[in-house]
């Protein structure tokens, strides 16, 4: 079965890209555009593995495609979420008509060009010359002057020689055949395309038909991916302008029959009546006698409320029981929670690490280009100190104590935190063991106070970091006591 | 969280990393849980809490598959691909465009370089390479049916052809008797309209309706103007 025209169009375009723009990245980008319909450069970056490509490079790759009309650009006036100024954003898509026509045009021109080369060689040029008297002849005039060694010169009798140029171009007519053979697949596809209708896929069409790019499980950066909204008012104006200039063939008129009209009016009427009926309904006390109702209401109340307090009490008891449970189970659950928290922290560190490695690799690979875009990528990195589990657990305490808190690193070493806000991140632990900020570090800080009152109060006030020495075998003996102390702070 | 507990977790974490390394080394072999445990822990290290955390960490690890039924562990590479066929299938099974990082692919299929080169030559995949040593970096799907052999000379000619404006192209194509892409629909539409117009041509009032079906119908070849 021959493929549908639209499929043939896609095959043709993909073949054209592979033939005339054979870079792997270009091919991939074009396939992505065919799959998703409309893409902004920002949408294309995450299609590649992280840090393998920069937006600038994508634009550079798309420019030749744009010049070949294989890819078209549409703009939308959009506003970034949280910003006030609107921006013209460029979206790439494929206009099938433009792309196919451009290919057809080039095929015709290419065939003409090759044919011309052949014709020139074949024409009235004097391809034969005499090496002695330098007379020149064209092929027709010497055909009858044959000597045993070849054609001879009319003037001096010397054997003629064929010009180098003519020898070179002798193969031109085989070239035409070669070209037609090689373009065979193109011509086949074009025949299919011409046999049916292919939608133009202009920008508005393509936008309506576009397929969303799947959310990638990206590294930290994607969480901050800005959202863009279209500026609706301006768009409407544009549309109105377009409608005014649109050609008659594109105008559709929807005609509703009289019957449909009647039905709609009837339905509206019914709806109105129902609304009026609902509004005018008589109150309950008017329709039913209030004398009988009181007693029934009381009865209902008695039936309804009397068992409630008991049930409530029972529930409360159950609630109280729940957290107590058995000590072992609670312990198990606490351990599980601790672990989960730890794993979360670990995962974050791992992502950070991976990101940094990839970044380094990318820089190494691209170091001969000067990339200004890279700075943007750095901004995406979140200072990880902000989201530590510690902050979620004891937010108020954390704020006061972070500067003096010493971190417990995986291998059991204590490490002092930097004060320069930005550098307080998980980045300092390059090893696989993530830095773990234990909530117990707050008690640690407090313990300093006991041992060396003057210094630590100073710490709290000025927020100056000084080596907070805490012994590793920190005594967990008085957990509850310590917590009490905290509430005072 | 108490310091003691933190220490247990830290220790368990170190042990689980050790276990993962072991499992990764042995891939694609399937390892017994106890074997891995014995490899990582000496008898005196087996504290109850540490073991608990270790179990949780290893079982939940995204790079390790734990089989509950026979209590075994096996490494789980980022892509479940170990042969060229599986690679092609992976691309075909996805309706979204896919890019595969070779570094990740190698975790499960360390000696994939030769196969990648082969598939690239067959036009089944395209390969983005490192600038320095030409080693593959990212691979994408491709389709051998979409490749034609066009001589470089022709390609160069093609590139040198300048494209005029959109309307000029359409005009040129019509002049050289080819159909511009958008014109197919228009042409067929015109033809249809003409046919319809001819069908409903009944200018005079018919008086002999009762004789329909008796006479032959010559209305189709009626001379024009009557």
C-alpha cells in the first residue's frame, strides 16, 4: 500500500535533512520538531542529555534548516510568569507546504543545472583543434575527414586532437542519469505527495496540534523552569487583523437550521421556568404545619445528638492510644523516618554531584568555544543549605544556629560551616557519603554554651563562626532535657 | 535524631555502597543476599541497627534490583540494553524522541563501542561524538530507509541554489509545470464544482412527468442553450 501523502511528506523532509544537513544533532532536532509540532529552543535543550548542548548551539544548528525553508519560525507575544513585560518568543515548526515547495524548486534547478553543463559541452563549441596550425573545428564539420590515425586537419593534414575540456565533459550525460537515479526516492515521494492533500501546517495550525514535550526527570535546574503565558489581548488583535485580510476560500459559515433554533429557544425557556420555580418555592414552615413538626424535630435531635458525645469520647481515646502503640513499633517507625530523611538528603547530594560532573565534562568539551550561556546554568544551582531536612524539622531554631552549627560528615568527622551564604551547600562533600546535618547539632551548639559561656553567646550574637569543638561521642543521654531548654530560646 | 543513630546510618551507608560496588562488579551475575552480606560485614560488625539500615538502603537502591522470592540481588543498569537489537527496540518502543547517553549505556553494556559504530554505518542510529577523541557521546534513533546516496557534487550544487521568496517559488513551479504543495486541493476543488453545476440543469418545466421512465433520457447530451 502506498503511504499517505502526509507520511510521504514527513519521509521526504526527513530524507532531505539527512542528505543535505547530515549532522546528528540537526537530524535529531528535526525529528523532534516533526514529533512535537512546535518547539522553543528552551524546549529543545532538555531533549538532549543534560549539559550536552547549549541553546546557542541549537540556534546555530537550526539556521541552515531555516534557510532551506525546512523549518519555519513563528512568534508569540508572551509573558513570563511573575514578570510584567511581554516578550516576543520564537517558536520553531515545520511548514509542510513551504518545505516541500523549496525541495521541489531545488530539484528542478539542480536538474536544469546538470543538464546545462551537458548542453554546453554538446553545443557549438569547437572541441577539436590542430596541434600544428591551431585551427579549431566543431565535431560536425570534421565527421567526414577520417584518416587512419583519426580526424585530419583540413588545412594542413595533421591529425586533430580533442580539447581537454571536451574530454572532461564527455561524461556529463551520464551524470544526468546518475542524478535522476539518485533522486529516485525523492521523486517517488513527491508523486505520492502530489496525489493527495497535505495540510500546510502554518504556525497557528501547528500550535493547535502540538504535542507537549514530556517532563524529563531533570536535574535541579528544571524545577525552576519558567512558565510562559500568552498575552491574550494582543493575540486577539492579531487574529482580527488576520481575519480581515483572509481570503474568501478560508471563510467558513455555520448555518443552523430553523428547527435547531426553535429547540434552543425552547430549552432556554424551560431553563428559565425551572429557575423561577426554584426561587418561588414556598418555605417549609408555610407548607407543613409547624405544630406537628416541632415535636418531630426535637425527636430527631434527641436521636441524632445523644449518642454523639459518647462516640466522640471513644474516638479521642483511640486517638490517644494510637501514638503510644508498642514501643518497638514506634522505634521502628522512627528509624524508618530517619532513614527516609537521610535518603532524601543523599539523593539531593547525588544530583548535585552529577550535575557538577556533567558541567565539567561539558566545559571540557566546549572549551574552544566561548560560551556566555554557561553562566545562566550556574544560576540554576540552588544553594543546598536552604533545603536541608534540618530546616524542615526545626525551622526557628535553625535560623539562629546555622552559623555556629558544625556539620557531621559521613565519615564521622566534624566540619565547620562556611558563613558566606552561597557556599553553604552540599558541594563540600565530594565523596559518596553525603554531608548530614543532624538535628542534634542544635543541642551540640547548646552544649558549647555550657562549656564556654562567653564565647558561645558571642557566637549567637555576632554570628561569627569559630571552631565549635564537639566530641564525637556526643552524649545522647539527655535528649528530652535539651529539648526543653530549646523552647526557652 | 540521636548521634548514635546517625552513626549507624552512616556506617550502613558505607556498607551499602560497598555492596553496590560488589553487585556492579559481578554484573550480569545474580548474587545471593547472604553472600553480599558476608562480603560486606565481618561477624563483629553486625549491629542490629546498622543491619536494619543497610537492608533498607540496599533494597531501595535505584541501581539494584532485589528479588524477594529467592532473596537475590542483581545490578540494574540505567538502560536495560545489552545487544544492538535491544537498542533498536528501545528506540522503536518510544513514541517520544529519545537520546541515550553512551556513558550511561555503558554501565549495562560496557563493550558497546564497536556495535555503535556498526549501527551508525547501517544508518540505524546517529551518533554525536566527543570532539577530542571521536568516542561516541550521545546516540539517537535513525532509519536506513531515509538515506539516499547523493554524490557530493550534487549536494554542493544543491546548497548553492538560492531560494527566492515563497510566492516566487510557487510561480516558478507552476511555470515549469509542477504542482506547488498547496495547489493540489485547489485544483481538485475547481473540477468538482464544475461537475456539480452541470448536473442541476433543468431550466424548462417538465409537463410530461407521468411518462418518466418510458422514454430514454437524453438530457445529458442536450445541445447547449436549450
